[in-house]
C-alpha cells in the first residue's frame, strides 16, 4: 500500500499539471484572438475605427517578441507564457474624438512600451521561478525514485547486513521514500513481543465485545458511578471514542464517517485489551494515526505495541517519575553542551525541560510538527532510537534560538508548545545535523544510565 | 511589548478529559469556538488585563497525567476546576482527583468551579444542581477569605455560545489583581461587577419561556 501522503502529493501534482495545461491553453487562445484588435481594457471601439492600426501595432509587437524569444532554449513554451502581455494593446483615440498631440502620443507610446517591458520581465521571472520549482520537484521525484530503487533492490533484501551500512544510513537521513517507509519502519522496529496479525484480530474481537457490553449496560442503567469511577481503566473505551475524532482533525480521515475512523478505533481498542495494565492514554491516538497512514492495520498494531514497549515510551506512558527525571537531566546535559547560551537563558527563566518535552516525547512530535516533517523525524527515530527524540528537540531549540533568547518564561512555553506551522523538513534537519550526541565520548545511553542509577540510589 | 515581564498572575485550569478546558480558554482569549485536539502536558495562554499580565495554564485532562499536576499547580494564584454539566462523572472527579491535589500544593489559591457545555443540557435534565456546585466551590475555598470576591466562586458556562465565559476570568482577575476605579476606566474595563445571583431570576424567566 502506498501511503496516503504520497497519494495526496500525487493528486496535488496532477491537479497542478492539469491547471497548468488549462491555463496555457487559454493564453494560447487569447494570442490567436488578439490578432484582430482584441483588447483587454477599455470599451470595444467602433468597428471601423483604429482597428487596422491596433492590429498593426500588435503584430509588430508579436514580431518583436518572437524575435527576442528565438534565443531561449524553449521558445515554444515561453511564447505561451509571455503572450498574455500582448493582450494589452495601445490604441489611438477613436475617430469621433480629437486626436492626441504628437508629443503626447509619443509619450504614451513610451509608457506603453515600458509597461509591456515590465510585465514581460515579471512574467519571465515568474516563469523562471516556476521552471525552477518544477525542476526541483522533478529532481526530488527522481531522487525519491532512485532511493526507492536502492531500498527495494539493495537494502531491503539484505536487511540485516545492510541496515547499518553507511549507504543505508546516509540515504535514511534524507527521508525514506513513502513507498518503502512503512516497510522500513516495521523492519527497523522489529517485533520483540512477537505480536501477530492473528493476535490483533483476537484483540479487536474482545474490544468489540466489551464495547457492546458497555453500550448494553448503558442503555439499561443510565449511570452508575460505583462501577464507572474515573480510575477504572475500562473507561478507556469512552476516551478512545472521544479522541479518535479529535485526531488530526484537519485531515478529515479519522473523523466519524472518514475512511480511517474505524481502523483507528479498532487499533486503540485492541491495544487496550492487549495491555489492560496500560490501557489507553490520551495522545496514543496520534501515534497510532501516523502508523496507520504508513502501513496496513495489522502491521500498524504490531508496530504500535512494540513502540510502546520501548524504554522511553514505557517510562512516559506509565509516568515513571524517577525515570522521567533521568531523561530530563540527560537532555539538559546535551542542551548545555550544544546550546550553552540558550541553556543559560532558560536556566535564568527557571524554565525546565519537562514543560515542552512532555508533549514531544509522548506524541513523538506528531502534534507539534507538520505531518511530512513528523514522518521524516520518525524515519531517523527508527534508525537512531530514543536519543533522536532529544536530538530533534535540540534541533528545534537551535532553529529558533534567536527568537527564544528574546522571550521570557511564559512566552517561551507558549512558543514551544505551539511551534510555527511553516517549519520544513529541510530547515529542521539542517538544524538537527550539528547537534552532537556525545559528550566527552559518553553516549546518550551512558549518561542516561548514570542519572538512572543516581535516581535509584 | 511586555515580552520581558513576569506574569503577575498564574491561573491553572484543571478537570477531566474532554470537559472543554481548552475551549473555555480559547473562547475567552480568542473569542472562538473550535474543535480542539487533546492537550498533552500543558498549553499556555497569555492575557493582558489592565496593567497586568496573566498566564493561563491549560492542563491535560487524562487521569494518567495527574502526576504532572503538582508541578503545574505551583504558584498558581487561581485554579479553575472545570466539569462537564452533561456528564456528572466529571463533577465527581473534582472531588476525587483535584481537591486533594490543590489542598496539598496551594493554600492561598482561589478555586473557581466552572460547569461547561451548559448549552448541551436542558435545565430539567441536569444531575448537578446549582446548589451542589456552589457547595463544592465553597468547600474548596475553606480557609481562604473570599468575602471580597465579587461573585460566587461557581459558574455555569457555554464556550459554544460564550455565555458566562468572560465572567469567570473577570471574577478571578478582580479578586487577585485589584484595580482602582481610575485604573479600570484607564484600561477601558467595565466597572460593573458580575454577580451570578443577579442573573438568576433572568434565567428562570427564560426557562419558562422556552418550555
């Protein structure tokens, strides 16, 4: 299954191409009809008046244009692009009005030429930009196609030997092609828990039974607080129902009636029955949602279960406060090392990392960054493990360091819990790259374990 | 403008998941009613009130995040305890979950109980009466002198149609950040105080009208 994201991108491209061709056709039509004195502004002149001259001028212009356009490499295409300026035609005054003074007429002619020149330049500029964008897009598509070939033909068939090769790792950093993304995520994460598609089916069945049971009892006795205390994990069912439709509302695919509503609902319900000790925690719906966007439901469940079984996720989803503190302290150490000035500023403001890290760690940025950027972060998260969550955090802080240095406590908290919406993957990764994750040859795991031991003793 | 200044008051909003905490803040600050994603951790809002800066901390409702609340409550001047008027269980949560929390972390913190989603429940179907709500609000504020509070520490609101939303915040600000009459007029704030009692007869007549 290709991912939704790539599909929507394709549709977008198709629409774009369609639009382009429609527009260019239209402008070609205007060129043709502009020959017999058609004009864009002003009244249509009386039939006989000035038509000849107007036609002449426009023809002269066309000739000039054509001459100037012989030089560029795509004369035909450019002809289409620039032709719209010729729709603006200088005309002499109609016969029934006194004619212009020759000086004035000359002035107007010059103004007209300047206008046409400006418009032409602008159109050429825009054309160049469009061409560049198109080239960029084509180049990216080429790269994507090339990289998916390498993934499909070289890396995936020899996963165990290739996964840590320099070639794979380098390619990985620049983003997985959507066509192999789900596969690579699944392989990189592994399946320590040996969860199977069959188990998923069983869990869905059990969850459905429970929901039915609850609905029945709801209709019999309207409300019984004794069996429905907030601490009861069975309560998950109603939270799930609420949260599913609150997941990525702008995509409109997880909402009731949307194509992924039932899938997401089943996955979360199944997990709550698979791990009643964890149940459903708010925020899980976002993680499951991203997985579902990139792979089949059963695979998404397998990944979901294994992901939540990772040490960092276990720590946070179960609110193991001692371990959470160890993670924060480790993060602060890297913060101080990589961005000392900003670290001091935060320190002076008494702004502790838990304020902004919680959201990022729990949801793996799925609510904080645009969806395509989230997928890029997840790509490398599977490659590098939990340290990449913290490296990304430092990348974000580095990207906005200048802004953050000018803000106080509450504004920083506000900024970091609601990041600018225009952040691009290139911008973010450009800022993540210089973040070093070794301090005095000590790796993330070493530093974390010292804090872990300190917390325990 | 006032980017470098420390907030003069911290208001924290707590309550069960999906009772409409974020909607309440957004209605007050942005005067908008939109569907919100669940809050994880906390979200932060700022309000300029007269010469003062107010920070509003909107917290996550999921019970699993309760562990973080102690930290969020620290130095809060006022707490809004929100419950969903169409879901009595969320009222119980205020007793069970949040009262112990607030008692331990902040003594001098003003507590305001706020019922949300008033538009969703017809008056004759409500489980929690006005008296019960007020009773809880008064119990929560035991040990705090609320005689100078201009209104009852209990409100019933609808973020959808906006009713009584700004009154909640105005009431808190007036108590925690007293302004002189001069200051009020200087900053273009209304000088009248809000009283839920006064509104009561009005609503009763409205009730008659629609049934």
